[in-house]
C-alpha cells in the first residue's frame, strides 16, 4: 500500500531532534542593500525638505525686510525735513493710514538715562507701541545706522490684534535732535507664514512621492542586480540535490569566477571519490581472494581447527563487506550528487520479498509512504538500510510489522519500523548497535545488520534511534535526506 504518512518521533525526543535544524537565519544581502539605500534616501530627502523650506522662508522674510527698509528710509527722509525734528509728516502709504492695518511705523527717542520716548507713530498704530526686545537698544547702538530685523507680535497690550509681525529697526541721528532716534517699521507676516507652511506641505508631499519612487527603483535595481546570485544559488542547490552535475550557465564577470571555482571543486571531489572507490575495491579484492582460499581449504573437514577457521573466515568476510559498503556510501554522501530513489517502490519490493522469506510464520508487512517521497541517495543503499531493518523486525516479530515513511519538512524524511515482538530492553539497545553483537544466538545472522544500517545512515548525515512501539515490540526511527519535489 502507498498512503501518505507523517511518522512522529517519541514525544520526549521531538524538541531535541527538531531543535538542531532550527537556527537563526543569516542576514539577507537584499534587505541590507535596500535598507541602507532607503535610509540614505530618507535622510537626504528630510534634509532637502528642511533646507528648501528654510530657504523659502528666508527668501520671503528678505522681501519683507526690503519693504521695511524702504519704509524706514521714507520715515528718515520725512523726519530730516522737519524744522525741529519733532513732527513727522505722514508718509505716502495707505496701509499706515488705516487703523491697525497690519503695517506700522514708530519713532522713539533714546534719553540719556536710557529710557525711550515715542515722538511719532503711524496712524495705523493708534496709541499702541511696537514691542521691543530687551537687548535691542544695545544692539542698535553697536550697529548704529544699520538695520536690524526681528519677529514679534501685534501692537502691544492689544488682545484682539496679536498678529505676527516682522519688524525692522535702525538707530540714527536727525537734525535738531541731540539724542539718537530709533526708527521702527513693522508689517504683518501672516501671509508669509501661511505661504511657508503651504510650501513646506507641498515640498514634503513631493519629496515623499519621490522617496517612494526612489525606494521602489532601488528595490527593483537590487532584485535585478542580484538575480545572477539567485540563479547561481539555485544551480548549486540543484547540484546538491542530484538534479545537475555541474554549473552550466554563464554569469556576469563578477560572479563567473565563483561559478568556475565551484565547478573545479566538484571536479576535485569527483576525483577524490573515484580514488576512494578504487582503493576500497582494491583492498576488498585483495582480502577476498585469501579469504576464499581459506574457506576452500577448510572445506568440510571435521575438527576444532577447521570449524574455527570457517567461523572466523566468515566473520572476516562479513567485515570486509561491511566496510566496503560503508566506504562506498561515505564517498557518495561526501560527493553529494547521489541519485534520487523512490521510497514506495523500494518498500513494496522489500515487503513482498520479506513476507515470502517469513511465510512460515505468516509475517505481514504493513507499509505506508507518500507516492512522491524520494530518498536522496542510491537505490542499493536504501535497500540495504530498509532491508536490514524490516528483516530484523520480521525475524523477531510475532506476525505483524508496520513501516511508516514521510517527509519531515526539514529536507529530511523519517522512516519508522515497528513490530509486535517481545521488544528490546533499554539497557540492551546500545549493545545491539555494535558490530557483530547478537543477543539471540539461536537466530540466524552475523550480527552486522543494525551496525550496517547505522553506518550507512551516518554516512548520509542521518540518524538511527531505538524506542518502544505501541505494538509491543521494538520501534526503530530512521532519519535520512529526502529529495526535494520538482
């Protein structure tokens, strides 16, 4: 049968078994490039927005300052033409003639004791005074004849017209006045502030749209620019999973040397594997010949010595076969280019064969595995591993053997073999994993079955554990690499 199954490890071991597969993922080069570029774009656009807004505001305030400078010049000229310097004719500006119109001027005389007395003001200012910062008189005295600008609120002590003002001030001397005079000109800056806010809003929105466009462009650029790396990664994965033998595509100049080095490494590994197989084959051939001669010489002769020779020679032959299989599997696993083997086909073949072998006891092999489950390795090795496990389970079972296979979702597959036999005490499980160990001397075999399975499993980077089955017998949990679908 071939039903999908997802075997589980014993609940007490699950966390330890899966925990070693779960690690903190490495940093993504794509995310790093996108975040660095996005951060730089954000900082640059914020600085640009601030600088542009400040530049616009300063430009608008300079225009107000030029306007106020002209007003001060008109006041100075008008005041200079008076006979006593006490009366200033109204300058020709309609806004200064309307009450609280938003444009004002005022003249203050600085007395020797430091007090300031208003000697003239615009009609628009009515009876109010323009606010003066505490440090303004000393600054004007140091910058005598020059214009100083500052910001303040509307006419002093007037709660209804506290509009923001831009004020220009200059300390000068006028005819027939012994004391210096401060000329003040002010204008409502509400429109400038509103224009500045509107400009800032438009600027921020425009730069935000620009930033989103730039970040999108960076994302596309990084994705397109790193596409060859993604392709190279996929090709290496295909080689690792046995779908390709080499990296065959051409890449940009910056990546092509890496692809060539990977191919050279694959060639080198293949050479190492070939040499290992040759050496192991030579060694096995060199040992098998004298072993065969010894068996032939011992023949069927009776006596303690011939029996000892036959028994020890068979042990030597089993050891040679065992190490030959182990070296072959290790070489294939190190090379990492093993073929993929369908698990259901192997289980079906083994179930039919082993049921036939143990037909006298009516053995039943109940196996379950997804149709697309595949072992990342050679068919012969999978047959060796599963064949030993299922045969061992059938040998010690009362009648029933259950085999469940399925993917673990971590690039591995799990095979669980259980039987309804007497089981195996926990203190004896480590013993049976040793080469040649046999707890039941009455059963046929050399005692190498589980040892061979463990060696082959470890060669493929897998793991073998023993436990108790709910059927009453032994439970063998096997982890092996699984071929990825597609």
